[in-house]
C-alpha cells in the first residue's frame, strides 16, 4: 500500500470514529479527494470533468475496499480503528482478525458474509450493530435517502415483477374474501375482515400472526391499513389509535404469548415499561433499550432468535421490504 493511500485511509478513519452505522464509501472517497493535500489523490484541474472525477473516485474507493478486506495487515492503526473501519464500511474480516479482537476482550458477532454485525468493548462503553443493508447507507452520520446506492439497477424489471405479483395476489385475495363472506353469511357470523375492522384485539391478532418472522421495524400505519380494509377514515383513525394504546401497555394485553408481545413492540418501535422488561428478563431474554425505552436489541435464552435495530424513523419496512423515499418514511412513527 502506498503512503498516499495510507493517508486517505487515515483521513477517513479520523473522521468516522464516533459513527455507529455503515457509511457510504464512495462519498468518503470524494471528500478525501477534495480535502486531502496528497498530490496523488487530490483533485486536479484535469479532473474537473464529471467522468474523469467519477473514475478517479471509484478507483480510490475500490483500493480502500481491497485494503480493508485485509484490515489486520493495516499498519499504524489501532485495533479499535481497524475494527471501526471494517464495521463502518461493511467489509468481511478474516478469522485471524476476529481472534485478535476476541483476545482483546471484544465481543464479536458476524453475519453469513463474515461482516461484523455487532461488537462491544469489554466494558460495553461502545456497542455497535447493523445488518449492513446494501440500500441503507449514511454519510457523516446522515441517512442517504436519494443516493445512487439506494437505486436498484434493475428497477424497471423489478417494478414490473412487483406489479404482476400484486395483481396476482390481489385477485387471489378478492376471491378468498368473497368465499369467506359467502360462508360467513351462511353461518350468520362476521367474516374475519369485519371482525378485524371492529375490534382492536382482532386487528392486533391479524398483524401479529403475519410479522412473527420479521427482523426489522415495520410501518405501523401500513399494517393497520392492511388489517382494516374497507372501513371509513374516521373509524380507521380511531381503531389505529386504540391499537397503538394497547401496544403501549403491552404487558396487559391478553391472549398473546410473551414472544408475540415482544415481537409486536420491537417491530413497531414502541416504548415499553420497566414491568414488561422485568417479565422478559425473568423469562431469560437478554434485553437492551435505547434512551426512549424502546427495545433496540433482544436475544432468546438459547440464542436462536436475535433482533436489533436503532429504530430510525426514516428506515421502515412493510412485509419485509424496505420502503424507500415513500410517505411511509416521512410518517414512519405515526
């Protein structure tokens, strides 16, 4: 590695030490080119044209990624600086580097791609976690909502596929609902949709049964809309408020298991009481909360289920799919 490239990495490392979520590598390469006085990587008059600029920026970004893939060999950086670089830029790390971290009393968890998805210092004064979602990146701590990394190269194909699937499942749902309504009339009992629209318990049960496997916060309003199709706007607003109130006192919700209650408040980013946290701890759950008393991480006793999130109001999912630049992001915590 050249001394100039080392200077670029040092420039970046000194500025990301306090960040907690993955950052956008190309934007940091741009920043280094503009501000670093290094002759080799600094912006020159010849680079004023956009294409030349982008090529140079990508070249630096690719070089840094290559170096960070062998971060344990990086010289003149502390172990914490190396760890932060690998985590912030979502780089896979070697078993050798993980062992170095564990020997230094760091707690380390990796994903299937060998990226560090969670780490903490021995005294837990520093804790970081991320699922390294490719479409969710930050720059200088600010979420890049309109960055190119969030744009799917196959967006047109994906859009057509989604529209086809939506239409297919919509026809299937309408057919199923028609049969259910006919059966309900025959039995003189309300259909599940009618029950869901008139009783908050059925709304919560409908939602709970469908979010049990999700790992990231979902859009609360979207799920209420899905559960209460066909009701008037006024009735919808009242019922949504009632459901939100029930989730705010989750420990008093009857007819749901402890795991179902925990999943509901985690997925919808609700604050929980000390009483509920104690119930979870008595059941051998490991629980971590943020400053707003939301559960930012939990772990079952056997470690089979692990969930973590920073509950960012602009990063929400619906049915497991990230909602980018939508009204759902703007009103995520409604």
